[in-house]
């Protein structure tokens, strides 16, 4: 996984309309949308296993 700066991740989340609620900034990079697999690609690869009924959109991230 590539390293993402705290500022890059926070700005990207804001541009996506996602609210990040967290006190410390040490692990903010884990919340980068680029740290995860592309969900469309993952679901396309499982068409024989699942029938999607809803698509959810991230609106907030809260970590304690």
C-alpha cells in the first residue's frame, strides 16, 4: 500500500463529502479510499455468488 499523508487523506475525504471524526491523526491514512479495493471490481468478480440489492455511500468515518 502506498503511503498517504494525513493532509491528503483529510482533503480527499472532504472533497468526497465524507466527515472524518477522530481525535488522533496517527492512522488517518487507513481511511484513504485508495487503501481499499475497487468495490465495483470486487462485486463484478462475484456475480455468480451474489445479487446486489443496494449500493451504499460512505458519509462518515468515526474511529475511537
